[in-house]
C-alpha cells in the first residue's frame, strides 16, 4: 500500500482546524501538526510562507504527501469529505442517502451559516474598520450563534440520539463541538439548547474529541 504522510496546518483555537483534528482522531490517523498563529505578527495566515499553501489565508490546510505527489487540501468540510472517502473504515456519515443529507445539512448549518459570520477576520473588521465596541461585537456574535443553534436544536429534537444523528458520531458532531467551544468562550447562554449541551457533553467524554480540544494542543498558550 502507498505510504501517505499527512501534515495539518492549523491553530489550537481554530474551530475549523478542531473539526479536522476530531475526524483524524476518530479515524486513528496520525498527522504532523504545524501551527499557524492567527494573531502573532499580524497573523501568520497572511504570511507568504502560508499563503502559498492557502490563498484564502485561513486554516486549516491539509497537505497529503505520497511518493509521487503532494496535494494541498483546504476548506475543512472538503478535507473531512476527503478523509471520509480515503479512510472509510470509520465512517463520518450514516449509511442511508437521505440520512447523509440530513447530517450534511446540520454540518453546513454550522460551517456555512454560523461560523463564517463570527470568524476572526469578521470580528477584526467590526472592531477595526467599523469601530464597533466590544458590547456590540458580543451582541453580533451571540445573534448569529442563537439563530443557528435555535434551528439546530429543533433538528436535534427529531434526529439525535447520543449524537446529532443517532448513536454514532458524524460530520454534524465534528462541526458542533468546536462551535460550542466558541459559544462558551464568548459566554453564550446555552440554557435554551439542552440537546446541543447534552450531545456536546457526551462527545467530550470520548478520547477522539478530548485529544482534539484546543487546550490539549501543543501550540495552546
Ligand atoms: N470555511 C473555512 C473557514 C476557515 C476559517 O475561517 N478559519 C479561521 C479559523 S477557525 C481562520 O483561519 N481565520 C483567520 C482569519 O480570519 O484571519 C473552513 O471550514 O475551513
């Protein structure tokens, strides 16, 4: 079998990189972790050494080294789908077609509707160019989280078991846990979201999720 080496460019507090770490752990994959500090020196994601890899100046990027080629993947959801196809022994999606779509919808709700509005560059733009004060920035952050979590909570009432969809971890949990980490960091009241809280707490009893937690990363400061 062809030898493959994986290099994950991420940052301990990046929720998009956190997603990839969880998936790799669930699939028992080893990777070299390379830290791209998102704040130091104006943000290493903007430095040429990194923008050559990722023109969007965002983490994560996954570099796949094989004997005859090197491929760079970007966008965490695209990386997760690659990992799921390349390493199918532990699947991140349910077996049935409609169920797959439901799980993807939950993951996309977080990754496309909530996360981009609360990303570092958006918060920096609010406080920098638009001169928004911290209270307004916090209100912005909570608004988009509440909107997304309210919708997700309803979906979980219908589909969840121990995890977002049934009793196995999927792409939905992989997106949820980092987003809840962010929500708690920004002091969101989680009491309206009992299913989200319950599933997050359950995930965080599992080694694959625990070792992906930001504070457990080598670059955590
Ligand atoms: N949709 C992208 C989002 C990636 C992203 O926003 N990464 C953040 C960290 S979670 C980042 O690199 N931010 C740097 C910045 O905003 O300058 C993905 O899922 O990979």
